[in-house]
C-alpha cells in the first residue's frame, strides 16, 4: 500500500479538499490551489481517498497533472511482486507507484472536453511521461489518451494518438496494447523469455524490451541500458544515450464531472 507519512498540519489542510471530493489534480488547480504537492483524491468507484502528488508546475499549456509513478533517487525498491504492484508502494512525496487498481479507478473518473463547436463530450485522460537523464536532457512525451483495463485482463494498457509536437521523435508509445507483468506473473508476449523477471520490474512488457520505467535505478552518468530504467526511443532525443535519473508518469483529465 502507498505510504501516507504526512504531517498532522498537512492533514488538517486537507479538510476543505476532502469535503469537496476532488477527483483529480486538474480541478484542484482550477480551484486556486496552484502549488505542487500531495493532495487527497476521491476515488468514487472505491468510495475512498488516495493521496497523490499533483504537479502544478509542469511546463505545459495544461495545469494540474496527477502523478501515478515517480523515480528520483533509487531509494525505493521497484523489484516487487504482483500484489505490491496492484496495491501500490512508496511515498507520493518521493518515489512511488500509485498501484494498478488505483490507476485503473483513477483513469475511469469521468472527464469531459469541448470540441470546436463547443459541444461537450466524454474523454479518457491524457497521459504524459516526464523524462530527464543524468546530462540534464529533458523531454515530456504526451499522448492524447490512456485506457487501462481491469485486473481480469491483466491491466492491459492502451496509449494512443501522440501529441503532434513530438511526431518523429517518439513515434508511438512503447507500452500500448500490452498486459502488465511482474517477476512473479508472466503476462508478456514473449514465448521464450520472462521479461519482468529478467529485467527486474513490473511493467507493460511486449518482447524484451522496449521500455520499463520501473527498472533498477541507474548509477551516476551510466549509459542507458535495458537492465536499468529504460525508454528505448531516448536515443532519438539524446546523442549520449545517458541513463534516465528522473522519470514520472502523469494524468491530465481536463474538465471533470462535478
């Protein structure tokens, strides 16, 4: 379970938010709370709160991103089994994984958008991958929708329609269409290898391996390797192909159901 080591003072500040039942960080930002930090999010399908890190400072035209995964120093072990990846682990104020079941519920919170004619329609959340290597090279890879399926389908993930700004750099999502695997649950599409066991992380693996942001944390200035935090398309963005030191995965919901 994701740890909730939060001060009593901070918890007292949550009272107003809890009474409002915010369902994601976008609405919190729109309410006037524009500082990045930990906030309670109401999971309406589970009828409970979960604590998330809201990124209000992301360099983007859209503000209020809900963080579901973050790596920054290697202090949390991501080589874990299926049950941990379903429940979540770590601390949202630092390195953490929100949990597949929480991510699934969060991604289903009804969101809305307006088309060019002003008509309102329902939509899936957008998803962004915030990446920085040891050389300080950064990229934010944004996809137009994320759809995570339930545990019955092994949390199969669809990520689609790349933002036009990154066409040619990151041509497609390296995790779309795949089931989630952990070292103790082999759900990948490789009939000859167990990717999660070999690469020591829970992730949406296909054949070993196009990406795994939950992989072992790299050493300082190490070259990117498949055995550590890995995003295969990074070589298109960084000449040195230096290992990633800061990574996070974030949702943006847009307008959300009242």
